[in-house]
């Protein structure tokens, strides 16, 4: 019994070790740290009032599109340790002041967020309320519009190029079309065959393009993730994007083939076979 009391006294009087922190994977690699190392951290750029902490673990920073090209040299501290590190000794109340509070709403819809903003702003005139989901939204809206403009120009240009190819291909087959007309096959039947052929070719081409994009996304993501040392996904070919691409490509291919073939079908059969 005396030995147990003696050991308890020793443990109670033993000095506590440095508080634990987590460091980002990038910081662990750049500073050549290991789990269990003791580091000094200061809230002052001059290094004044530095405190010691023990590296208890490592974490992967949450990917942020607005910070993909920035080194994530970060650490996570307990709140009381962070307050003790950043508090101003000249201001005793600095540890009790906050500059921002994040609130999670049970109704995360746009209407619910707007209602909460109006209610809180009316009750606290000197507090600014904004949605974190709208952070950087203007940047992404501009990028989305830029991509939409590029897509429209690409579709228009590729349609003109495809139409020119289909016209050349149709001219090469004009004698065959003329022979079919001379043996009694109607324009409607030939046009139906052309539309079906164009539909199959368009579906095959669209599927081939989707497969190339799906195969390339892995290489693109690996290259840029290695380049910027991040887990951010730069390219993703989803089912919605694939279906949208096919929905655009198939009608364009069918219409281009039909228009090119109609330039032949409206001619007389004798002019097509050069007789």
C-alpha cells in the first residue's frame, strides 16, 4: 500500500510533456520530422514566446482548388494551445475574442442559409454573415463560363470540319449513289440508309472519345498531383459528362451526314454516274 501511494505521488509530481499537435504531410516531409519529435512553434514572426509541442501524427490537408499551387505547410493544435500561442500578453481579453465562427445548419439549402443570414444580421448589426459555400464562387463561375465558351467554339468548329469531311466522302460515293438510283432505289431509302450509317458512326465515335477521356483522366490527375503535391482531382469524367458528350456528338454526326448526302440525292441519277 505504501509503494502504491509512493508511485502515485511520483506520477502526480512528474512534469507533463509537451502538448500534442498534428502536422501536414508536406510539413513533415519538408522539415524532415518524425512522429514523436518535439518542435517549437511561435505565433510571432520573430520567434518570440515560442512553445514546444510533440508531433503526435500526420494528416493530409483537405484539397482546396483555390490553394492547389500553394505549399500546405500547416499544423493542427488544440484550441487551448492555439489560444495560448496567439494571445496578446498586453491584452488580457485577447484569449476570449474570436474573429469568425463557423455554423452548420440542419437545413443547408440556399433558402435556409439566406433566412439564417437575415435573422442573425437583424439581431446583431455589427456581425457580418456569409456562406462558406459561396467562398470563391465568383472565381469558379468565371471558369465555368470560360469552359462553356470554349466548348461552344469547339463544337461549332468541329461541326464545320465534320461537315466538310462528310461532303468529301459523299462526293467519293456519288457514282454508287447514282447506280442505286438507276436500278430503282428511291431517295428516301438511300437517305434512311445514310442516316442509320451516320448514327452508328456517330455513336462509335462518341464512345471512342469518352473512352479516351476516361483513360486519360488518370494520367492527367497523377501528373498534376505530383506537380503540385496535392490530392486534388483535376479531371473527372463522370457519367453525366459522358452522356452529355454523346447527346451532343450523335445528333451532330447524323445531321452532318444527312446534309452531305442530300447534296447528292437532289441531283439527277445521270449526272451522278457521269453518263
